[in-house]
C-alpha cells in the first residue's frame, strides 16, 4: 500500500487534487465574500430608500400620525426628534434595537411638529426648513420584533427638517434574513459540491496519469525481462506519442544498442586475447617440455623472445582494459615537439628503418606524456615493420591543432581497410607474413589514446606510395581544446 501511495500516479493525483482544492476554496471564499458584499449593499440601499422616503414626507410637512410608513416586517421605521424621543414608529413594532433609542413607540401619539416650543431653541442643524440631508446615511445593525416576529435588520439613519425647522432622525431597517439565507445557501452548495468535484478531478487525474504512464510501465517491464534474460538484442517498445516518454524509450534503445555493441566487442576482445595468448604460451610450453626431456636442446633466445612477446601482449591488453574502464591519468601541458624528438632519439638506433623527421613547431597540448609517447611509438613501429627503405615523421601546427604525420614507402593500406585496421587484433593478410610478433593492437591502442585526448587519427596514401597516418590533437587553448 505504501508503495502505491508513493507511486508517480498517486503523487500526481494527490498533488492535482490538492491544487484544485486550494483553488476551489479560494474561489469559493471570493464568491461568498462578493455575494455577501453585493447583497449587503443592496440591503443598505433598500434601508436608505425607505428612510429617505419617510424623511421626504416629514420635510414636506406630513404629520407624524399621517406618515405613510412601509410594511413593518420588511422595513421597520422609527422616527426620533432632537431630544431622542420617539415621535413615530411602524405599526405593530413591539421591540427594536440598534437605533439608539430606548423607546419603541411615541410617548404621545398626538405629538406633532411644532408642539414643543423649545424645539426651535435646540435646532443647531445646518439643514434649512423642509430639507432632507444629502450626506451619506449612517448604518447600524440591530433587531426588531414586529407583530410577534423577530428578525435582524440593517438600519439606515437619515436626518430631515420639517417646514417648522424641527430636525428629526429617521431609522429605517431592511431585513437581513434574505442576505444571510442567500449567502448560507451558496456556502452550503459549494461545500456540498466541493467533495464531488474533487472526486471527479482525482478520478480523471488517476485515469489520465495511468494512461500516460502505461508506456513507461511497458519500458520498465521489457527492461526487467532483458535484465533477467541477459538478452541485449531485444529492444523496448517506443510509443507513437512523440513525447518525452517516446524520447526516453528511444534513448533506452540507443543505450541497449551501445551495451550490445560493447558486450559483443568485449566478447570478441576476450576471444581474440585468448587466441593471441594461446600461441606464445603454447610455444613456451613446447620449448619447456623439450628442454625438460632434452636439456641440450634448450633454446634460451627463443624462450626469452616468447616471454617478451607475452609480456608486451599482456601490457597492451592491460592498457586497453584501462582505457575501456575510463581510466584517465591527470593531464598536464605537454610540449609535443620535445616529446617527438625524444621518441625519435630513443628509436634512432633500434629501428629496422631509421625514421626521418621534420619538426616545424613545438605546440603545447594537454594530455598524458607517457600515453602520447605511446601513440608516436606505435605509429613508428607500424611504419618500420612495413617500410622498405623510408619512414618519415613530421610535426606542425595547423588551425589550432597539432598535426603529426608518419609515412612509409611500404605496400600501404587499401581504402576498404583504412577503418578496419584500427580495430583490435586486426592484421591485414599482407601484414601477417611480415609482422614479427605483432599482435594487431598497436594501431587500436594509438586510436583509443588519441580519441581520449580529444583528437583524431586517419590513414591515407603517402607520397612515397605507402601508408600515411595523420594524428590531430587540439592545442592548449586552441579550437577544439579539451
């Protein structure tokens, strides 16, 4: 269960549902607040209209007893004078709060404007006789009981003056129950619909995610079978969607192809290595068996030669294994001209055909001196084995690259074999008869080392008619540098 809850599908569903829930709650709150504000504004407007209607009647001189008051249940009205005495109220008004007057109904039903001689002395209002205040009305919230029914109201307060210049205050209410019922109904509807909507969102997200991840599950299942069977020839299915999952499947197939190629190359390498090792080992065994039976026939020079050949082959195999494993010693700046001169001096007296050199520059490259020396040495050894009379080495700098060329006047390399000769344990038939102990690894090692240094190696036809090997390495700080 925990695994299913931690799956991408479950986490996507939970995340989408949480986001939608947050958005719906925020939108619902905004709608409720806007609805409440609009309905409250409408309620205030109704209360103000009722209050100004009564105030207009008073300003026109209508007697308190003759006021046309609205229905008390919808708009309870209370009119008070400057002394706070109630001079008029809605019919059947039994109790009221929120107007600031402790009385409910007029103390003297017959009281009319102008009955109190002291009213003129208390008139400090700026309104003229027979006017209604143009100022925004005041509002208060209270309750009223009309004909035995109690409710909450929103009261508007409007001042007016009678024709006798007496100031009165009109309190008119508007029922809040409609506003509260509407807001409550909207809130309940949203709360009732929210779980259903979230369930729909979760269900749709779950189904869509499952369908979207179905190709991923197919890729995973196929990879699991490939891993269990060890069959790198198989490939994972690539969906036709053209999306990121299709790209993932295509990349996975490319990786499997690389792994298949690497595995095949490794198997071939092991087979070739076993074949190459078998010959010197068998030769050593034969000579040792002969020496054991006939000590006088012991060929010490032959034994040493086979041991040296076996030692070189083991060293080459170890180097290739390290290259394949990605081992890269710390690089340093190498003066290639000096390195080439040292290699030429080392081989001047030992080679069958002494190389001629032309070192025109001393470019600086980034690499491992020992490995770069191995590249130059392998190319010189190869040229020396196949040359008739001439081996030529040149070094120059061209377009931000150090260029090493090794040429000979031997039989050359046919165009069809110019890529194949850099493969491991590959020796051309013509070369086999002339190769003195060569294992077919020299050019493969040179190619791998050059590539590891960010360069490239090619073979063509030399002016002397033989093979021309060209190595290009990026100069430190130059174009294509590592």
